[in-house]
């Protein structure tokens, strides 16, 4: 029988199965993350090898798109769920975080609010597309311009000891000095990349470390939009406020299985590599997932157009066989 945990609806799942799915591994994420970084290095090597030719343009774009997926890696490691060994989680979030200007302490404490108040007007520390969604906001997020500017600005300010209001509210005071030191190290490493470029008198260090964040911005932004855009707000049932979609193996690889987003929000302690099995176990209790990225954005575009005429409109997900408890939560939050 489905239950309510801290007033949030949870689907029914066998406790032993959930326990097994929540088990962390070192081997699985090492293979997954290792493959990602090997591919990134291979394409980066191709950029260097073809530098000065037209082929380099193709490889620079490919390199940037792969680089942009590091934001999803930050998300996974900020939950501390991929690896059994804590130091591997910490090392990986540092690498991913440096790539996309996300300091580990700030992103971890900021992400807590998103899971505690998912898609709520108040409390969701990552709410970026509240209803009604405008085309200008959609373009700002989807292009990656908004996110790239925000994270660069926040990281540099943090390095100089100027925290955003959200950081002040969510980071425990005793963690603030460490968060500032982390930001200083990250900015210092970027400064070294500039020094390297000046010493070798080449744009390559900039192309390999700064430009990919801009090129990969649309990848990060578009994937972000798939999660909650135009869905019901202020309801303690992730089946209404969060979106899952079917995806190709390539998309799932680079997005670290976050296409199973309802499942992730409902059971955030399940490692990303176990989400397909979790999804299969919950399938009969969840809305039908959108079919691919095309299905997601077809749904979003239709909803945004309608919200211009009906600001109170949102996408109503069809949930199978609502329990009485879930129905009560859904009704009381509308």
C-alpha cells in the first residue's frame, strides 16, 4: 500500500527491493564515470590533433556538448550516492564541479531545498521556471546563457567571500570558510589555465577549459527544462510536479539516468545506475513517461503557448489508481 512520508506521497515498493536498490557500488560508477571521462579526453585529443583545420570545429562542438553533461555528474555526486567509498564521491564532485563552476558545499546544501520543497513557490532553492513560463525564460534557461552566467558570477563572488543570499540561508556558518576556500581553489585553477595559455601563446587551453561551458550550456539547459517545466506546483506528490521520459541509451549515459526523474525524487537515495530497475518496480503507479526529448518539448511548447492565454494552466499528469491519501494531498495543494 502506498504511504505518505513527511506528507510526501511515496509509491508502494517492497522494502527488501528498495534496500537492495539503495546499495552503493564502486565498480558501476567507476565504469560509468570512467567511460565519460575517457570519451571526453579522446575528443579533447582530437581537438588538439586537428587544431587549425575545419575538423577542429566539429570536435570542439562535440567536446563542449560532452563537457556540458558534467552538470548532471555534479547532481549525482552531490547526493553522495554513486560510490560506496566517500572519497570517490568527493573527488568526483570536485572534478565535475570545477568543470561547470559548481562549488561542492554550496551546491549540496542548495540542492537539499529542491528535494524538500520540489517545485514549490516557497522553499525550492532551485526553482527556476515557475508557472506561468514565458518564452524568454525558456530561451534563457534552454540556451544555457542564464545558468553559465549565474554559476560563473556566483563562484567568483564566493571566492572573494561574497555569498549569494541563498548561500547565506542554506550553508551552515561553520561550513562557510571551507566553501570560500573551495571557490578560491577552483578560481585559482582557472587562473592557471589563463597563465598556461599566455605561456604557450595558444588559445587551446581556453578552448579546452572555458569555451566548453558555453558550448555545452544548451545541453545543460535543455536537460534541466525536462524535469519540472509547466507541471503542477505546490503539491506533495512528485508524480504531478516532476517529469520522467523514455530515452535512448546515449541520452541516459550522458544524463546519468536522470530521465527517471520522478523515481529519483521519490527515492533520492537510490544510486542513478539502479534507477531503471526502480522505474520498472514502480511502473504501474506512475504516469506514462514522455516519449523521448521530442515528446517532452512538444508537451512543454504546447503548455507555454496555452499559459500565455491561461496563466493558471499547467500540465496535468494522469496518475493511475490514486490512493485516497494521495488524492487528499493532491486536492489540498491545488
